[in-house]
């Protein structure tokens, strides 16, 4: 919610400083960058919520919560980087993709564990939680 409010305030600020009405503002590269960054963050948010929810529910809550907080920080970095040169937003974008991949793999591990329990009676939940807890600090490495 905080990041969405921040992005919207930046968009409104740039909109007020540009001449013209509506979204068609020729020659306003600052507004275009802010608008594009806001749209990109808005489009990625539902995917983030889905994999965060699945990873926390199906696998382990603590590593999922840590990855979720890291993702919000990275999207902030991406947005601020987008306000400068477009190449400044690339590290935030790639870092965000890595966090989404981690959350997705946590979800898949939780689903596989469910089917292992269902079909074979083997429960690897403690092993999966240990592995994800050990791997989640590696998300801090750029």
C-alpha cells in the first residue's frame, strides 16, 4: 500500500509539472518515465501477491515474508531507478525477478510436498522449511 501511494504521488507530481491536459503530453520524458514505472509496478503487483500468498501458505511463512519485504524494497529501487536513466532501473528489475522466482519455487515445493504426503505418506515439510530458511538470506546478494 505504501509503495502504491508513493508511486501515485510521484505520478501526480510529474503530471502537475507538465503542460497540457490528459495523458497525452508530448515532449514530457519525466512524466512518461514516471507513468511507465507506475504502470509496470501496478502490473507486477497481482503476480507478487499470488506467489507470496502461495509460498507462505504452502511452504513456509517466515522466508516468504522476508522475500515479500525484500520485493517491496526492490520495487521501490526499481521505481526510483526508472526516474533517472532507464539503465538504473535494470538492477531492481532483475532483483525483483529473482525474488518472484524464489517465491514461485517455494510454492512449487509446497505443492510437491502435499502430493508426496497424499500419495506416498512422506512428509518433507521440515526439510523444505529448513532449506528455504537457509536460502532466503541469499536473496540479499545483488
